[in-house]
C-alpha cells in the first residue's frame, strides 16, 4: 500500500525556518530578562533577524563579562530542550564574526534543491550496488552530505544529527522517496524500527533507508 508522508507545503515551510524563529524569540526574551529592555531588530526575514540579534549580543558580551555570562547561561538553559536550537546557538553565539559568517553560509537552505535531490539519488544507486539494502539513515545522509560539500566547494560536509540542517535534509529525502514509488513499491523507502514514521523527526534516530535498485 502506498502511504504518503504526513507533511504538507505549509509544515515544510514551518520546519525550514522554525529554528531561526525560535532562536530570535529566545534571544528577545533573554535580552529583556537580563538587560531590562526589549531587543529591537530591524530585519524581517528570520535568518536576517537572527544574524542581527547575534551582532547585538556580541556587542554587549564584549562590553561586560558578567552580562555575557548571564546572557549565555540563560540562552543555553532555554534552548536545552530543542536539539536543533541548542546546536545553532552553541555554534554561533561566541564565534568570531568570520567563523559565524561561515557557519551561517554553510546551511541546508543555501544549497540548491536539485543538487540535494541528485545527491540522494546518486548515493542510493551507489549504496545498493545491484542488491536491495537497508542502511541507517545517519550513514545514508553522511554520504549525501559528502557529495553536497564537494559540489558546494565546502572543505567540510554538514554534520548529520539533531541540528538545524536536519529538517531540510529530511524534506528532500521524503520527496525523493515519494518520487521513487513504482510498481507497488518504493525504490527508496524510509523505515522506522520503533513505530510509525514521524512527520518531523528531530534527527536520524533509529530510522533506516531501504533501497531497491530494481525501482530506481
């Protein structure tokens, strides 16, 4: 039976920007709690707002060690329940401007969709090598990220795990899986060893990818 993945265009849009939106919201709350005034941002787009908020935090954190400690501890505490958000803030909050710019540039949202889709197909064909095979999702995506990094001229592939890159990678994988449905079966099928496939998992977890080369 062909069961489509339970996400829509609207839920994808939410998944692709929600980490930056959450980060900005937490930064506003933390700023007001520690400094006693609202954090005013002039940008409108979530990523631009996040970048602007980081710049504002950097100025204060360089000026006052005590406030820097309060801001950092408060943010980390508030973000601890969201792996993608915690990962984003840990990477960027205390980074140098140059390192921060590079980290933000190396983002799934900056990769052309066709490049990602082609990399997924290529890895599936390579991993199957003529026989049906089941692979842990994290191993599969690491191979995809290696191909993507090469095409993007990045020296280091994006990390695979519970981070801000996973939602977009998951969406592209689901799209490829759907397009592989042929003759009552998937060429690339996503499996969950612990129950139904979640609409928006936080990371690879125990998910698997089963590849049937006869349907690729």
